[in-house]
């Protein structure tokens, strides 16, 4: 949508209940132009992570996009009108989703990750007059249940979509200082949609069946906890009995485990019969990583709470989905990654599908447009 059409629609929304005269029209348009001019000034824009480059109009034009105006917001507790929005998502106020380039300044997959867990760099631009900080969190994520919690991960449920950092792992929220020289570290949007990913491929389903059988004889973690009123001696005796029963169950189950493993190997070796067939299977698995993440992304919301120097806050919510034609985009990205690393020898030797694809460097992204083609689009759904 053109800037002119965007402005017109936004004005319709703001003043639908009044009948402005010519003088008021002129005043409003002057104010809009003023906001546009301020938005282009460096001190009014800040990254949500440590990188200094902004996703600007030039970058979006390369993807066939045009930026719209930010939402006109009034922070709570303040009479001053302020503007805030993710720069690349501002045009989404028209109801359109805006594609985000797969670069370090957008939503770039961390291709070192593979399988059911997908990580995207959270490095979007924020814009707003008097914008001091933005706090991000994920809401409305579906949850996944853990059948056999461990000592290290005793929780039975985990959100499928979360925020994470390399230092802390999954976190509830990420606060970003919008000062121009702030170093906020690197953060990610993570999607761990294990159930959907394993079920999307017949060979992976066989692999999961084998892995599940291997641990199905194990008692639940809670079974080993000391019960109320149980003496230390009684507790120890019960643990020994649990271990003896578990070992008996394991031995009885071993023929099924072996049969499940052979079924998986037969299917794997069919894919690995030729280099071409194995590469095509790996392509399917790579695309499935994104496809299986979308349903969870559609439910979850990236929530941004903006704080202003004059006091007060504003909250906006965003939905992330795959772009139209994502299959071709992901297939071409896969080919570009193979041009960097096409060594599947470890997969073939171990007879496992997991290949750690490289995360491309800035130079590699600049040299190959297939690596920056948008995979995801973002839409402002605050009012939805």
C-alpha cells in the first residue's frame, strides 16, 4: 500500500466520529508530516538488539515493501502524544503483514540449530519519539508436555514459543535499552515444536518410536521422591524395588526396541541409497522445521511494551507467520546453505538425519540473495 493510501486510512480511523473542516485537515496532515520527519532522524530510532544497522526503507524496498507511519499512541499517564512501533511492522496497521528479510537485522534462522527446535534472531527495529526502552515477551504460546521429566528438567509443561539468550537459555522477557550506544546482547525467538516435527515425516516417526521405547520402561522421576511418613530405610527399599522392576521391564521390552530400530534403519537406508535421494530428504526435513513451527507461531504473540522518557508505557502485539511461497524460498535457502557446507558424511556414518547447517556470515548473505529472502512476515494485531 502506498504511503498516501496508508495515511488516508489511518486518518479515517482516527477521525471517523467527527466531520473535520479544511483547516483541521491541514493541521492534521502537517502533524503527520512532522512525525515522518522525526522518524527519519537517528535519535528517534533504536535497535531492539545490539546491532547498529536499522531495517530502513531501502532494505524493505529491496523486498518489494514500503514502510507506513507508526501508530499514534498516547502513553498511559501522559498527555503527550507519542509514536511507537516495530519499524518493519508499522504498515501492518493497515491489516497487511510485512515480510521480514532473513538477515542479522531481521528474523534470520540460526541454521546451526536443526530438527524440532528453530531459533530466529530477534533483531527488529523499534521507532518512537521519546522511546526509552522496550520489553519483549511471548504470550499465548501453546505448551508441550513432557512424559518423563528428568532431574535437570523436572517441569511437565513447556511453552512451544519462547524467548531465549545464549547466556540464560529460555527467559520470560527481554528488556532492551533503546539508547543509541546500548549493548543489549543477542536474543532469539525459539520454537520447540517437537510433536509436530516428528510426526511430519515417516522415517522420523519410526526414529521417535524407537527412542520412546528405549525409555518407556523407566519409572517417573516423582516415583523416586521420598513420601510423607516414609522412613529413610523404607525409602531406600522402595527405590531398590523400583530399580529391580525397571530392569525387568527393560529386558522384557528389548525385542520390541530392537525391532523398532531395524524398522527405522530400513527406512533411513532407503533415503541414503544415493546422494541425490539423501539430499532431497534432508531438504524436506529442513522445510518441515519451518512448516511445523508456523501453527505455534500463529497462536503465539510477540508482545512489545514501550517505555517513554516522559513516563508511561504502551503495549503492542505482533503475529508472525510464513510468507506466501515459503516452500520455494526455503528450498532455495537450503541450496544456498549446501553451497557453504554439503558434507553429510557424519549423518551417513551415524545413520541419523541431523545435519548442523551453517549460519551464514554477513559477507555470505550479501553475496547470495537466497540467504536474505524473507521467510517470515509480521503483523500488528494489537487491536484484533
